[in-house]
C-alpha cells in the first residue's frame, strides 16, 4: 500500500530541490552551446570587487570602451566591494556560465584569499574560469606627512618598533594586497600596528591625507600625486626593480629589507564551466584592447604594465602557480581574515 502523504511530501521536496538548482546547474553543454553561439547578444557585466577610485576600478574603466568596441556590445562595470574582494568574486563564481558575468579579480581574490580565509566560499582554481590577465601591479610603502615626521625607512622602522600599536594602516579591505603587504612588512621588522580596512582605495587615501591612518601600501600611480604635493612620503617599492614613475624611490632590498616583495596583478575571470568559444573570444578581445596604443600608454603612466599575450591556458596555470606560491606566504605572515 502506497503511503500517499509520504509520496506527496517526496514530490514536494523534489520540486523544491529542482527549483533550488542554479541556472548553471541546469545548463547542459548542449544548451550552453545553443545559447552562446551568437555571444554576446546583450550587455556584459564586469564586476570590480573593490570600491570606486582604486586601481582595479581605474583599470577596468580604462579597458571598457575598447572592449565594448571590439565585442560590439555594451559593457557595464559594477563595483561590488566587501570581504577583501571575495564578495564580488564569489558572486561571479556562483553565476551562470553564460558569458554575461565576469569579474576583474586580483591576486587578493585568489592566492591571498586562499591563505587568509579558512572557509573561502569559492575555490580560485576550480570555481573560476581564468580568461586573461590585464596588468601587473607593483606595490610601494608610504607614510603620511600629516602629523608624522619620518626621515627614511630606518627611522620609520625604529618608530614602529618603539611604539607597538600606536600607528595604524589602511587597506581596501581584509585580504587585499595592500593589507597583506603591510602585514608582511610589520612581521618582517618585528613590529605591530592597527589595521583599518576600508571599502576602496579612495577612502584609504582620504584617511591617510587626514592623518587618521599613518601608512599604507598601494600602487605607485596612486601615491605619485600625493608625493608631489608633499602629503605622503613613499619610502620604498617592494619589487625587484624601481618604479618608472618614481625612479628616486629605492627598492625594499636597497633599504635593508632583502627578500621582502609585494605585488599584485589583475585579470578577467568568469564562472567555472564557461564555454570555450566565449573564453577564447573574450581572451582575444582583452589582448586586443591591451594592445591599443592609448591603453598601453595609460597603463604605463599608471606604472602597471599590461600583461598581454596570455592564452587562457597559460593564464590558468599562472593563477594556479600564484595560489601555490602565496598561500604559504600568507600563512607565514600571520595575517588572517577569520
């Protein structure tokens, strides 16, 4: 004898389960191919997982007009800051793989996040499709001149060591490259300071100029105008070579911090399962946009050179290698988002 109540309950549960499936789950390869053959047929959304005014936002809005021209479709840039860039990145990781949602993810969203979060809601390698990198980002270390007098790096290190947790530093969020850069610097010199996360680079610099925070780590182009005005003092750049924007600023090794490096990179990702025809076309469009003379000039002026010529396969391997490299570094730094 059939248990009618149990049968109805099972049917209802099954219906709820099916309704709960994501569009990505229901899209079979055949359905995806049928729907993406004429891609793009409507506006494309690219998520910037940081607030307006920072390097990611500037980069994406620089590339958008050229990408739109190449693809023949409107591209909408949407800022979704939060949780050290993982909020916006996770949104795209969980979106349907139909070619209409991408994210300008960074080292912060991938290798650094994998080391910072014990329960990251996405796997940077398995849950995202690496499409193409956009630019390489050197990181430099600067202090405010508002209420703070620092002669050089040695003087600054001495002040930090003598005053545990007296000074504070800002970043674009927990897990951002700026957060890790400053946290790693403090660990290397054996000092402590207070981290204050903000929702974007613009807020960080406003706080720094106001003297609310004393230092931060960010890209040379954002530091440059404030250096010229004497509002901040950049002490060193944390890469092997000096920045072309600040040739007088020494490297970390030159100021007595051998082995200390900090950088980032930006790149376009889609959700896992993105059809190969979309991946290839988007990759070609990004590389073409990066090859535009005006785009290249602007990126060079920002001190963030284009990472042009990567195939999707090469970029995917690059991301995997960066995750493998940075997770141990993050854990060794003691930085955590939990």
